[in-house]
C-alpha cells in the first residue's frame, strides 16, 4: 500500500506499521481473505501487505484494505490518515470453468443428418480455448479458440476444416462453441464408419484454469455417442 508521504504507527513519528493498523473487507466470490503480515519501515511511504486466501478464488472477489481506524496511521507531523482511504485488490481467478456439452453421452450420430456439438462454458474470466480429441482414427484432433471471427485460430486451419465439412462458431456473449460435422462431408463420413465415437473436451479460461484433462481424460470430460443407421437404410 503506497501513501503520499512517510507514515508511522504513532502520532510522535515513531513506529512501523503492522497488521493491527489495517482493516480488510472482501466482497463477491467465495474465497475468504485475511492479512497475514505487514512489512514497513517507519517513516517510509510503502507498506507491503501479505494476504492469506482461503478457498479457491473465482476472480469475483474484491478485497478492500483501509486504515484500521481514524487514529491508526500518522504522518511525520502527527496528522492521522482518514479511515476512508482505501486500496482495492481483485483476486485472480483460480476456478476452472464449468462446462455443459449437448447432446449428452448416449445420443446418436446418424449417417443422413449433420452431427452438432454445443459446448457452453461458465466462468468469471473470459474463455480461451477448447481442445477436442476423439477415438476415431484418420480424423485430426483440433483446438478451437474463443474468437468470434475465426475460432479455428488461423486461415489454414479453417480451410482444412471447410474441406472436411466441419463448421465451428463461437458466441462470446454466451461463451459457447458449436461444432457441426456436415452430413456427406469427409469428417462425418469418417465418424459413421464407427460403432461409437468418444469425444474428449478440455476448456481453458484466460487465466489458464482448465475443465478436463487429456492426460488422462476423466468421466467428466468424456462423451460417447452411438452411430446408427436410419431404418429405411437397414438391411
């Protein structure tokens, strides 16, 4: 915390500041915060305040630090700082995104219809990327980005996706990716050769927090779909 001039804990220009000279308040989020320690040299204008954080911050926590009261901190002339002076600190998001994938596991991929996946992320931070792996040989795995203009990340990647009949979009307001495997396209034709297809998703936010893992994947980020043939085409 930086003051406009050198400060003391006593009104006679003596004493370094300590934790008892400050008050702390936290609003928002789910983490709780307390002052661990204060480092200060009497007569200097900077106090280093170390905080203890309990729980996992969501990035919504705003920590306000103020003088403990109107007679806690003084300048060299014995004038007290006001207890309305404050410093606000926003905690960094350390919480993984929450993700909903539709359709849910157990849904069907049919050979005469587009297959579309919708991946919705919920997070205080902005989303950054969606990694998509799967169980199908001869079908590239890929990463999408939270980019409305081109979620593929590059012109070359988008061109390859277009050639394979895979369309991806990103809605920044809804924090939603949509991936469509177009019926009749190369990628869709590869999917329907399988008895079932398993997808694995990892969603990362701008702070690097991740939903899911590829090494190894877990039940949480694993989605399996059955491949079916319309009755009109069954033999």
